[in-house]
C-alpha cells in the first residue's frame, strides 16, 4: 500500500520555473496518498534559494516540504542527498523545470500500487500524450543511448534518459549512485537491471524547453552517458 510519495527535486538556477513546478506538484490529486517534497538546491546563484525557502514555510494539508542546500555538484550528487532524506513508500525524480507534468504521477504510480513493478519509467516516446516537437538530434542521441543501454541490460526501454523515474523505497535504499552529473541516468538503469527489479514503462507528456529557456544537457553529456553505460554494465 502506498501511503506517501516522496518527490525529489534537484534544482540548479531554476528561479524562473521552480515556483510553478512546486504549484503543480502540490496541486496534483493522488487520492489518499500524501506527498513529501524534498528540494535539493544544488548551489544555485539565482533566486532559487529564496523561492524554495518560502515554500518550506507554507502549511499545506497532506504535503510536507523539505529544503536542503549544497554546493553545486550536478544532478547525480543532488539525487544522492535527496535519496538519503526520503521517508515515503515510493520515490519519484522531478526535474525543477516545466518539461515534465506532475499530472502523470497517476499513471506512473499505478503499476507500483498494484504490486506489479519496483521501478516505472515515464517514456517521452510512447503513448498518445502531447509532446513538443523539438531537437531532432537530441532524439537521435537519446534513441541511440537507449538502444546501447538495452543491449547491455536486456531491457526493452524506449526512453532510458527520461527524467521521470519512479521507484519503491526499497530500491531507493539499495541503490548507490556514484555519478555526479547526468550520467546518473544510465547508471541508475544499469544498477536496477542488475538488481533484477521489475521495470514498467508508461507514456507521459513532454514539454521540452530550448537552451534559451535554460535547457542544460548537451553533447558532452551524451558522451558521458555512453561511458557510463559501459562502466556500470561491464566494470562496476
């Protein structure tokens, strides 16, 4: 039975978006399931810190907001901190921008709630939900990395790099992430495959942003992702 969903939000210089994503996370209806929001400020130099501090003081029925500050280290390092703080039955990674819609929590949590899955990936490349038409070469790179990852893990994911990964508290306790940056995505996938987790995938909506709007991932992250696929499937 899922009583509490822990939502881990790593944030670096997301002052333009963090307030709105928090509103959306709070607003999503999950029935009797309570929400624990854990925000990791990864050394932001804009107004992110002030905005999340205000949110931490709000009294919201069925929702707790916890805020932690650290030196900038990347998404993976922020996730390590966040996973140490979760107390819920299920955990989801929520990016601090507006690319992923918290309304999709309902579809993501269902396979876990029904006792069928340990981990659920939200795929941007399956289902009938709306997707922004954006960045052809990012899609090519993502599909290539997913294919290579699948070859090593023997999973048949359509979107290994998705920001929406939901998993049980048991998985959160057992997994030990090492990567500091975006390499934590293929690392996570390699490790849950080795842990023999039951993995599901559901289609989600996606509203990709441009680099002018603050998108941070680039070609160097793609090269690092390829190295992490090899490292965590073959050597680690």
